[in-house]
C-alpha cells in the first residue's frame, strides 16, 4: 500500500512540474504575416547612426555606430520615406531596401529621425515621454501605460504594441497599426 501511495505521489509531482509553463515566453510570441515568431528570435535589420554633413534632399549620409560612412537614396518616390527630417548630427534609424543594387548608394526604405522622435507626446487618451535609452515616462493612471520603446525593423515598439511611424514632424507624431492611426502632438 505504501508503494502505491508513493507511486501516486510521484506521478502527481511529476505532472505538476511538467505542466508548469513559462507564461512570459508565450507572451513574447507574435504572429506576423501568418508566421509565428518568438520576439527574441527576430533580428533587427535597422542600421543606426548619425546624419552626416553630406546629406541632401535625396541623399542621406549615415555615419554608423560602427564608424562606417554609408550613403542612401531617400525621397525618390512621390511620398517621403524620411520621418522627422534630416539634420546633421541627428540620430537616425534606417531600413535598407534589400533589392537595391546601386553600388554607390543603396535605397532606404524607411528613415526615422530618433532625435525628433524623443520628447513628450500627448493625445486625447495617452500621454508619454520617449527618452534616450529606450525609457518611456508614462501616465501611470492609464490602463496600459508604456514603459519602454525601441525601433525594430523600421517600426516603433512601445512596450508590447508595434507601430509604423506614419508621420513624424516637429510637433506631430502619427503612429499606425492594425487598429488604425493614432495622432499625437508634442507637449513643450
């Protein structure tokens, strides 16, 4: 009888340990284009650096964080792919067109001026401040306040929400996701 008791007890404990799952890992799995990815496995293809003095209306000179100087063709379509403007010394995030074949300058799919992105932003229902180092200061009274931010493959990730930067100006920030476009104004 004791052996049966210990056997049942062993099975209960073994099933308890096997049944425990890390819910944080499950929360980090996202679905993109009908393919499921783990957020930790997605590599960031964005290039980071400073806007150089050689930048012009249709060309971005990027001095990368590694110290390389690269040139990109920007604004070659009727719609600007530069969000936040280009000023020498500003911190930039660039998504490169993998199909561009020009040896002198590659084509930039998306350029986000991170210097312009930093600051206090407010809408009717949200208020937050994007700071250096991925920190977000947010109104803690909100049901789901933002606490961190980063750029991942040309998109803005605010805590668990991912947005395309639809428009970025001196006083305007418009973010887009599957729920719609969210407009913010800069708070000075």
